[in-house]
């Protein structure tokens, strides 16, 4: 099968991606693709089975999707296109017009789905029509090119940017917001740009925009800017910038600001205060003060007991999730299960909650209940690598090695440089004595050793992947190669496990 397009000369970054999806003849009403199509602004957000998070509009949203959620959408679309034929060629003419967002999408498909082949052609293909922008897209592009002449046009663009952010598309939102910032310095624009940057993984730029929002905004804006800044330091920044101390100082300042606000809506103000205490709970959690964190979460949930819709209900769901995480951390698994069930009573359509409950059941070695929760998550969104990996683990624990390999293969496909996912897949084949299949995937590591090991969370994962690769080589009559890879990496890791393997190979 071949999908041919002429890349469109447009400001909008995902236009070509949308044409590819349309030409793949997807079923727009398919539940399995629904959340992914919402990302591309092609779905149906009024569907009743959306999660609480997905159903929120911008004004009520408190959980915006980062790059991992965007990749899930790519996984869904890629899996759909991949099954259309043995080989699916996506050929893009006028490829110089491609925007970075669509290139990200295409690179993701190309790297994860072996039967999807991307071809770039500079010249045009005369017989191909270009993607036709929707009425909304046409209006957006027209205003971005011609300029904004009145507040109605400005507000239309701003509202549209907010909708793109809610759907998980920071690239289209960024194009719009950069134009709006030429006309206005209203504080909300800086908040929206900070969201753009954090969703793109550019945390440093996000901080700069948050500081502008804080400088220009109301007292409530300043408090929320501080909360967002604190989460950058507590959750998002890497080790070089990570600072629980800075996060705590920002949260203290945010609370002090809220204490000095005299708001007519005292109930709303009190809810803001309670939710910001959730930031303190995170810091306590990270520093090992779990019991203190639990008390904060329980008190905040009690204060929000009235919440039954909108942002306050979403806030309450986040508090329940964090409380369950606390119980899991201190091994109070019965309370963790109970709390996750309370959470699922609020939002049963968020797959991550089912996954987290399943992980608690697995800690209790309750494979059957774990499997039920994983199946529920799978029906909602089967494009999550961790979900497929856990389903593989359950099948492996039940000695169902073929079924385990099936799930592990998908998990690896979705996170193709993840050494854990690759190890699990190779291991599931070795348990079947299928060393030929194991070798096919061991070659992935052999061809990209440095890249895989760089992604490992700890040294043991690296050593395990090296060891099982040597085992696979040995069982494919590649004894010399097996010995070489052990020798190579043992010089670096000086591992007892690798040294022992080397002794066995040298006999």
C-alpha cells in the first residue's frame, strides 16, 4: 500500500499529518482511535466515554499532556496504519514544506513500525490534490497571515490556541500564540506559552514564560505561576536543575500570596489553597515523609468532598491518585487498593489509574485481579508501552510464554530504545527456546549498544541486557561474538555477573 501526498505550504504544523491519517481511511468513530484523533483535532470530544481529564475544556484543565501522551497518539495512529498492509509506504512530495511537528510524527512511525516506510521527495506530484484545510483552519491561517484587526479575531485565535493545548497539540498552539504576543502582552498569553513549552519538553523556556506571567498577572495568577514553577523544580527538571528546596520556597510564597487575597468566592479560593498543598505533599513524598504527605492529601480530599464536576472534581481525582501512591510507597497495599477504587469511581476511563491499581495487585501477587485491571486499561488505550509490558509479565508469570512475547513485542515497539522492554522480549523468547526469534531482537541491541545502554535506569539493567544477548549469541552458534560482547562491556562495568559469564564462556 502506498499513501501519496503533496506537502502543503501552510503555517499549520500538522496539516500533512492529518492528510496522511485521512488517506489511511481510518474509522473516525472507532473508540480505539478516539483519544488519538482528539490530539489531531479530528475526534469527537463530546463522547461520553472520555476520561475526566480528556473531557475538560481549557478553563477547567489542570493536567496537560506532555510528550509521552503525544507519543501515545502517534502509537495509535501508527498501529492502525501498520495493519493496513504488509508494507505501507508513505511518500511525501514537496517535502521541503514539512513542518517539524509532522516530521516528529513521521520519525516516530518510521522508527517504531518496521513495515511503515517514509519516503521524502522534493519535487511535487502533479496529480495529487493538497490537503484541504477545514473552515476553522482556513480562518486561523488567514488571520495569522493577514494579521488581527479587532478583538473578536484576537479572542477567536486565543480560544483556538487553548483548544489545541487541551487536545495535547502544543505546536499549533505555539504558532497562534506567537502571533498574538505581537498584539498584546495580556498575562494569560504567557501562561499559555509556558504550557506550550512544558508540553514540548522545553522546561527552561517554560520557566521564562511563567516568570512573565507572574510579573504581569493578578495575585491569583502569581500564586499559580509559583505553583507551576515549583513543579518544574520538583518534577520536571533533570538532576542539574532539580531542587526540592527551590520548589518548597516557591510553594511557601504561593501560599502567602493566597492568604492575602480577599476573594468574593471564598469556596474557590479555599479549594486553590488546598490543591496547592498537594505540592507540599509531593516534596514530603520525595523526601520520605510519607505519613505527613498522607495527612495533607486526606485533609485536602475532605475539603473538596463537595466537588462533583469540572476542575474541582479533577483536582480531587489528582489528590486521590497521590494518596494511593503514598499508601503504595509504605506498603499499605490494602489502603492503596481502596483508594484507587475510590479514584476509579470518579474517573473510570483514565487508563493510567487501572494500570496503577494493577501494579498494586501485582505487588500482592494477585495475577487475576491485576489482569482484569490491565484488560480494562487495554480497552481504553492499548498504545501504552508499560501496559503491554505488564500484560506480558502476567502472561510470563503464568508460563504462557507465547502470549507474553506478543505483549512484550508491542511494548518494545512503542519504546524501541527502552532496554527493559527489549530485555523482556528477548527473555520471553528464550523461555520458549526460540533462540532464532530472540536473535532477531538481540541484533537490535548489537546494532545500537551505546544508545540502548544510555537509556537504562540503572547498571543492573545494562548488565542483564548484555548477559542475555551473550546467551542468545551462544545459542545461535556465535560463541566468539558472545565472548567479545562480554569482554567489551566488562572492561567498563567490572561486573561480577559479567565476569562469571566470561568464565563460563572460556571453558
